[in-house]
C-alpha cells in the first residue's frame, strides 16, 4: 500500500471512529425514550457506512466474500431513525410513532444472515455480489427519499404549529433538522448518480469522507443541543398534528361575533398587561388569562389579523420597541437591550421581526423614524 493510500485509509478510520464512538456514547447515556437515543443509533449506523470502503482498501473485502453480507450498510434504517428523532423533539412528540417505517430495514437485517446458507460458489461470484448490492443500494436510496420527504413535511407542520403556539421560536423551529434532511436527500441523489455513472462507491472518494466527517460534527452539535419542544396542552388530541394547506385561510364567516369579542379582549389584555414582554409567552397562557380555549383563540388571531400567534405577538413587541427607540430617556440602552426589554430572546430575532414589521432595521428607524412602514 502506498503512503497516499495509507493516509486515505487513516482519514477513513478517523471519520468512521468518531461517528461510531459518539453514537455509542449517546446510546449508552440516553434513556430509550429520550431524543438522543435514536440520534445515537443514527450516528452509529451512519458512520458504519464507511466501513465497507475501509475493508475494501485493506483488501479484506476481496479475501473474505462473506463480509459482504454483514449489516454494515443500513440505508434502510437511517431515514426512519432521524424521523423518529424529529418526532421526539417536535411539538408533536406525543403523536403516534410511525414504527412501520422500520419494517423494510429490519427485514433486510433478517435476510442478510441467510447469505450463510447460499452456496459458496455463488458468494464468490462477482456478478452475484455486485447485482444484489446494487439492487439493495438503489431500493434503499429510493426508500430514503420517500421517508425524507415525509420528514420534511412533518417538520414544516411542526414549524407552523410552533409559530401558532409560542411567541418566541428560538431553538424551537427545527430548521437545522430540515436543512439536514434536505442535505441528506441531495447526498442520496449524488450517490445514485455516482453508482449509475460507474465511477465507484462514494466513500472511496476523499471529498465524501470529508463530508461524512463534517456531517457527524454538525449533527452531534445541533442534535445534542436541541431540546424537546414542550407540548403545552394537556390533551394531545386537542392541538394535534394537522397538515392543512397554508393557502387555505380559516373562514371568517364561522362564529364572527364570538371571535370579534375574543379579539377585543385579547387587545385590551395586551395593552393593559403587556404580556408580550415575557420571552416565553405562549398561547395557552394567554388563553387561560382570557378564559378562552387556545385553539379558538389561535383561530381568531388567524382570521382577524392574518397572522399566526408568533407574528401577532412580535407586532406588539416591535411597536413597543419603536417607542423606546425614539424615547430620549432610553437613549443609552443598546439595541440588544431594547429587544430584550420588549420580549425578544436574541438580537437576531429582534432585528428579523423589526425588519418584517417595519421594513427597516432598528438602527435605521432610530435615525429616521418617518421611513418606517
């Protein structure tokens, strides 16, 4: 083996070892009902994907054909595992688990040991090994696409629900998880392209090993940092997962008088008590204060303002911030301080909401208040 090949194998070993060790650690320290448990299994199996390439580069693959049938490639299980992790950290964490997604992957794991009963002359045939591996590879990636798209839809519903329930969505929207799923789908597409082009399996190329290395770091950081978005209603069926088209607004002709009275109460409450200054304000707390049902209150806000709860509250926060920015007695308060005083958890959230409501930045508004929309 040349020095270049040896260095490449070492890089592969480091990439695989870090994911396997991090995954094994999360599995050991996590309880089975914790989000980090499926995340640990995902990282462990994800990193095993590079092991066949290592065995091939060390010529072990060729000398021991039976190793082809070890459960080292688990593309069938990766997407379901990340979907399960997404469920456990989402606002719908009490919704029914979709364990049926694991059935194809478990079936593959059960069938692989049957290779021990296949005639030895078959196992030694390159065409047999290659054909079976390629069929499993293509079908597995197709299944990965299917579950990935379901996961994106689930996360999109989660994001919509979080904005209906919480006034602050900091570390609650799971946008990083959505980005990871999209990245995974692109990687699957690239893998299939490489297979069909006949240029070789992807983990034999250094760029893919580097991608795996960075992906494990990325997933370990965000995955372990992400906490479960607490479900705020006691009855999980009251505010459950509803995938409704964004374009179809709730019909205002239903109970308009009742909702109008509710909105008057809501506006009076916000002007008098200023609950929006609480960064962790959620719709259940507001509904309890008004003596209304959270779902009905959310519907009233949607119908009469065209906004979700998060945007509705942020409008009040921004309007209050506008008052502070032009108040001479508050001239010494920093922009971050202004955002914090009106209920924003971070400077970036403050700037984003302010720009969305006024069309300008807080600093530009402070200099020329008349330019705001």
